[in-house]
């Protein structure tokens, strides 16, 4: 563009906005991350290179003032892009012919269905999109090479756009969680926003998590573990004191994950996630995870394929405690099974432990629900019911529960079989302790 060239600051976290191979591009997270600014800038720049028909939409848009029209206009004016013509309803590039269209989804579904030749759709505030609006929009955008871009800050655990594009793996889909630290690392986070962020953090961790970390606003009344308690654990700083222990949740099917969790005392210090590994491969990775230290107690979910991992690790000489979440609880008067007891013990322990900030773990720990059984005991909802509500298997949470589920001192015993050539041994452990 000769002498009209301008230098544009564009953070690398958003560079996939220029990658035309993606069908779906999703950026979600909290306030102050630069999501909208970077999408708007990328679309303006792409529209200067070739003719594009760009639909800017959201669930509800009563007036043009509800749209991203002003944001786009400000970027164009601030950068001196005189090749764009701005009217009160449209934006058009006079050289390439690129045009921006602004429509709300809910009250314009018929008109949007009939739209042809849309190259890019940008759905701002996508957390408000209904399932029916997505069902109308997505198949309408069918031009070869067309793209859908979603930006949002989650409202609920099961926002339709979040379930469809983040919780579910889709081909040709790029997903990134971005928060204020993206701008902060680049020295672009305004002091005014920092003051607001710190004030929200001091007032309410839940408010801070929703506004600035992009976490859902609401939580069910019958959730086992409160979001505030998990967030406090993720803020807490403890010394590295105490014995090392490991919890292992072994994948059983499909998209489930095998997860290793390690703690030292009350501090979580390590994690690994694997998928689609054979039993012997899980054992190999677990040996590396514990650095071949055979003094560490390793608690393994022994149900299903987990039993094979237990056998492998015993054969290799490790201190293994096999746990079956379906077994009777240590306190059968309060809990119907070990998994229910484990969840509520972890809830009691949450104000003492340190966790790292992990979106998946936060979600899994704060969305599992409970109810009273016919005997008045607190029972965690079944994993099948949890997944029917739209969540994936809570593999990280289960591994963490095992990691922090304590074996009573003196109750753990390991004894090799008399046939020393077999390499097998026998594990004996007493009931798990109520005390952490």
C-alpha cells in the first residue's frame, strides 16, 4: 500500500484469526483480554485484502448501537483506513468491495436463512446464543471456505455455544481461552481495568472469576463443592512439605482421559493427562511420572481397565493401593459408596489444600451434584447422569479425589508372592481414614 502502510500491533495469541483453513474460531474468557478488539481488527485487515461478505451478529440486536458497528468504526478511523466507507448502518471497503452486515439472530432468522455468499460470521456475546439460533445460523453459512467466529464470556456451565464448540471436539475448529493476562504480558492491560479487577477480586472471588477469568456466573444449589472454595484453593500458596502421593484415574472408553495427580502434603504439585493408551503404556508413563520412585503410594482406580494398571504396577514393585469407587464407604451411615464419601471429604479439605489454576478441574469440581438416597445418605450423582447433563467424564476430579484420599498409617502393606519368579505381590490396606 506504499506510503499508506501503517504498523499494527497484533498479539500472537490471536494470529489464528488470519488462518483461513479453520471452519470455526472460538475465543472465550474474561474481560480485558482483547477478544473483540482483535477480532474486529483482523476482519478489517482481511477485508482490505479481498472482497468479503461479513455478517456481524448476536442473539439480540434491537438497534445498530447494540452491534459491533462502533468498535469497527473506531478501529477504522483510529488507523486512518480511508478505503472504508462508514454509514450509520453499514461499513464497506471502497477498493475491495468488502461489506459488513449487522443483524440480530432471534428476530431475523428468516432473513438470515435466505442470506447467500456469507464468507465470515462473527458472533459477539455468543454465550447468549440459543440452541435454536445456532441450528439456524450454522447450516446457513455454507459457502466453501466460510468461517464462523465466536467470542464470549461464559454465563452458565452449559451455554450452548460452549458445549457445541469447546466441550465437544470438532474438526477444523480452533479454540482458545484468553483472559486479562494476555494483555498484561504484553504491557497493554490498562491501569483502570487493573483497579477494577483487583476490587472485584477483593469483594468476591466468584465475581472475579466470572468477570475476569470467564467462569460461569451460577452454580447449582446441590453442587458438592463450592466454586469459591476451589478458587481459594487455586489462590493459596503452601510450602512443599509432606509425603508424596499419587492418584490415578484410568480411561475406560472413547474420549475419557487417563489422569495422574501428585501431591506433596496438602499441595498438588504435578499432573499428566493421557488418552488412548494401552494398559502397559499407562504403566510405563506412570513410572516416568513418579520418577521410578517405589516409595511413593500410588492409588489407582481399580475398576474396569484400571485393574490391569494395578497389576502392572504391582508386578513392577510399586506401592499400589487399588481403590474401587463402588465399594462401601468408610462411614456407611452417611455415604452409600466410596465415591460419594471421597467427594465430600475433598469438599471438607478444600480450605486446606493448594491447587493450580485449571479451568477443566474447576469445572469438574464445581458441577458434580448430590442428592439424598432412600436411607438419608448423601450420594454423588452417577457419572452417566453427569455426562447426560452435557459434561465430559470428570477424570481430573476423580484423580484428585484419589490423590487426597488418605490411607491410615500402618494399614498399608505390600507383600511379594512366595513364587518370586512371578513378580506379583499382594496388597493389603485397611479402611481409608476420615481424617486428612
